[in-house]
C-alpha cells in the first residue's frame, strides 16, 4: 500500500486484500497445523498451485537485500543525495555489503512534479543536484546497486503529484537504464482503473527493451499491494511482488502483514518472491526483541530484506540485528523455499524452512504477551530419523545436540530461531536444555508470588553439574524454596525449582525483567549456559465495586492501527487523536476505542465477577467496518458477539469472569478482512 493515501483508503484496500487472500486460502482464523513432516505453504485442503518457472533472466535468484528510504524519511527533506551516499558508505563501513546487502533504493519524491518539454522525468535539483546518474555512479563505485521508484499510474502516491509511468513506460524505463538504475519499485496509485496485469506487463516489456539497449538488467519489484493476487500471475512478469499493504513501525502492523504473507509459501522460489514490505528494524516503534522477531520471520519467509531505517542514526543493536549472517543465510538459501507454517495454536507458531543442505530452519514464534512453551520435533519439520541432531541457535550463535525435541519457552513477542541437521558430529556439542516456567509473573507489590522453574535436558547426552539461578531488579527479593543444583540430568529429565518473588512495597505498576539462567557441562566437560529473559508485571488489585475500564490501568494492548484509546474512538495513527465514541449515532462518554485486530488485557486477581459493555463499530469510518467482540477469562472465551457492522446500534455484551487472574477484551475482523474496522467498547464496566 502506498504512502499518502488517506488512512481510510489505505484501510479499505488492505481489507479487500485480506478478505480475498484469506478467503481464497481458507484461512480466516489462526493458521491450521500441517501434517507432521510436510512442509507445505497452504492450509490443508487448498488446491496445489501451478508452479510457475522463474523468469529466464538470472535476476534475484535469492531475495533482494538492500535499503529503501521510505519508512524512515517519507517525503521529508532529509531524503536527498547526501543520505543516499551516506547509506552506501555505511553499507561498506559496517560490513552490511559483505553480509549481502547491495541495493540502495530511492522511493517516492525524487522527481519534480512535472516532466520536461520532451516528456522526460526530471530529478529534483534540490534533493539531487548532481542528478540520478551521478548518484548511481557513486553507488556503483562502492560495488553496490541503485534502485528507483515510480507508479503504474498517471501520478505516484504522494499528494504532490509526481509523474507516474502509465503511458510513459518505454521512455521512463530507458531513462532509468541510461542513468544506471538496477532495480525498479513500481507502485499502484492513480492507475485509472487499467487492468493490473496489463500495466505491470507493459513495464516488464519496457524494462527488457531498455536492458537490451544498455546491457543493464533491472530487477523489477511489483508493488500493487496484493490487490490482484500477483502471486498467481506475476512469476513471469517481475522478480518480486508485494503481498500486503504498507507496513508500519509497530507490532500490530508487522504481525498482521506476517500472517497475510505466511500462507503464500508455495508461490515463492528463485527469481519469484513474496514481498511483505520493507523492514522497520531500527525505526524505534518496536522493542529489540520484536525487531529480532521481525527479522527472523522475514528471513524464514524468504522475503526481500530491504532496510527501512536511517542507518546514520540507529543504535548499534540495529546493526547487530541486520548484520546477523546466520539469519541472513536462512533468507538467502539458494534452494529458495519459503518457510511453511506447521502450527499456530494459541499464538504459538512453528514455521519450518527446508534448506539446500538438507537441514531445516525452525522458528518458534510467540505472538502472545506472555512467555509460552513452543515445541516441535525433528521428524515433524521433515528431518530423517537419527540418533541425535545438531541444533544451532542462530541468535546465540551456539550449537547443541538434541535427541529430536525442538522446544523452548519463548518470551512474549519473541522468536527462537534454530537450524537443525543430521550432522554426524552432534556429540561434540553440549546437550540442549529447555528453560521453563510454571506460574504467572503477575506480582502485587509487597506480596510474595510463587513460581516454579524447570531445566529440561533435550539432548542425547546428559547435562552434568547443572545449576539454576533466578534474578530480579535491584531491591527485589528472590528466594529459592527447593534445590537449585543437580549432578546430572539424563535425556528428558528436569530440575524443578520453587521460588518466591517479592517486589518492594510501592513499586510502580509496569513491566520488569527477571532472568532465569542455567549453567551446566557436557559429559566431556564443555561448559554451557542458557538464559531465559522473563517479564514480570507489577500490578495493583482492582478496586471494589464497579469501575470504568477506560480509566483502569491495563496489562498490555495490541492494536491493528495506532494505539488503543481511553474514552475516545481509535482515531488516526497517533495517540490521543480519537473523537467521542459514537455507535450508530449514539455518543458514549466512556469506554475504549480500538482497531481490529485488537487485544486489551487487565489484571483482575480473581477478585472480580462481571464485565459489561455496549459494543459496536464506530461511526468515524463510514459504513465499511465490520468486527466481532470477545471477552476472555484467563484462557477461556466467556462471551462473544457475531459480526457487527456500522449499520447496527450498540449491542450489549456481558460475561462472568469470576476467579480469573486476567481478562482480555478482543476485537477481530469478523472473518472478512480488515476494512476500516474501528471497534468501540462503550460504557465498559468491571465489577469486583
């Protein structure tokens, strides 16, 4: 999706995409599990797609890697020649070129709004005083390549009205080739209703013609947002195609786009890639853990890796993530397989990718807001039977042996990424261990909270001299109530330790880090350790009586667009930009304004009885929205609505939440895609 459409228009296009894609693939809820050991990109029952041959041009035989300025600059003044040259310099200086990044791509706003008297595109002389060819020459001198942008319409997507290529395909393609351009991103705005296949095929032919006259091949990135299911027809048109709308720098956006792209594994391969949009790593809207998940999942999906942050100002951790060569090798594996979903129940995802050397890369991805155990086996991911396997942790850069189990307790929004093989030298590695947690990490200040940890040997060899520790923030009391050491752990056995954790009286509500650590030795004496970061939430008991949930502190939120708003509608993408909650013309003073997919969690500490609300689609987005509401008590859904639309008045919804530690208010897209799905929890009351 492109950049300066109105938010409403953007949402409608995304909705059309989501509904069409998920409906076609039969995936309107969580992705179903595939048969063990079968790496298939489609849900059970989906007809096999015809395998389209890659274009016979040798281009993009692995997913393109590089940079695009849009996510960090949009059309602001800092997008200019100096930025582009600076990124090229950093690619070389920081080892990103060596790691495989090669394209430095310009996005929208590089041109003047009008063509010259000969119908030619004119670079903006303020942004690019030396012209595009000079920038291309600079980038080429670094051993890198230059990309450029235009739209398959009369204008690009920016409100300034920069010229698009519709009707000028051959002239524009020749200009790009003459300038030394190596990559074209071709967008979809202002397309005048012309058939998408026709528009994109015309530019393909124009690029080929220009390449023949200059000898310069140009990688072709189709950016029509997945509206016309390009995965079904574009393998002989371009080298990559967008499968979704535009990504934003937040967890909800990244997660939604990932879920849309994952079912399309069968369509990817050398020279033909599903493109779930550019990376947001380093832009600041997510945590480092979430960015590692973003990078891990894009890599296992064999997605193009186009950096979207201004590398001149990012923290060093960004380079650690983007420069992880072991993760990059997953993305760039020459077999060209996109990872396939094996299971996703309860937000606990297992995605496996077959590698050219016969190994499997496995992502254990935790979508949820609390630590989760996620497990599979070597057999289930497609490896042959063996006495033991080598398991390589691609973020820890450490190797272990496993008897066949592939499992981990994965922190909230985290991903454990491993590469598993039938390496006959497995015995030289220490056994893999899994750290686990029983009991919650919701802590009322001043009150001891009990939890139990486990250290389980997954290896074929025993873990020797095992020791476990649990630490918290300064001033917290963490005390072991049972043994923390054992001389030996055989395969499948666990050391279980009981603890009490106490946060000091007066500790503010919020999230705090606990660290569970195990040290041990292999039978040959090799020392190893495993660390599990855990998030403890300091909470307060809910007040007695009836309270407006819009006024109470929540544990966590996820939202499909912008933040959850208190006592107003969702509004735009910024915090505090909502309007009075209005459902079918009726205004409500209190409640929550959200956007599907959305979850809001509250701590109730077993002290509450009921939740009541009036729910519906907010009027601010017109007539397009349709959502469904759910109330969950701990892990059980205790109330729900059918699909509600803007045409309906607010519906009453109530639930018995007696005995629940945590309640969740969930809004889904109703199974028909995300289209202006603004949901309101009006007059929402919690009675305790």
